[in-house]
């Protein structure tokens, strides 16, 4: 992959991290208003734990080899998909409370 593509992907990761920071903050506010739900709280903590990992992935982007790029990109994409699943799970839990 060319350098501009890697730069764009890195910027995308950084933008999505910022978006997730806001999403997690909003979930925290909603949880404060809802009944205590340890499962939902655990998912929110798991979401928070993924942010530094993704920030590290953003830093690694320029050094990934062309051969390793598909696996690297897939790993990052799967992390974001997992985060969407966790957010939806928490939202369902909070809606049920």
C-alpha cells in the first residue's frame, strides 16, 4: 500500500478513536442514570481498554509491511466491529433497565 493510503488509514483510526471517546462518555452518562448493571459496566470498561490499543495501531500503521497490511487492516477493522457490538449490547441493556 502506498504511503498516502497508510496515512489516510492512520487518520481514520485516529478520528474513530475520538468518536469512540465521545460514545463511551455518553454511555457512561446513560449508565449513571440507569440501574446498576455489572455486565454493561464491564462492556464499557472493555470499550475503554481498546482505545489505547487502537492508538498504538495507529502509530504502527507506517511500519506495516505490504505483506502484513491485509492482516493488520483486518485486525483493526475487527476491533472496531467488536466495539460496535459492545456498544449495541450496552444500549440494549440500558433500554431494558
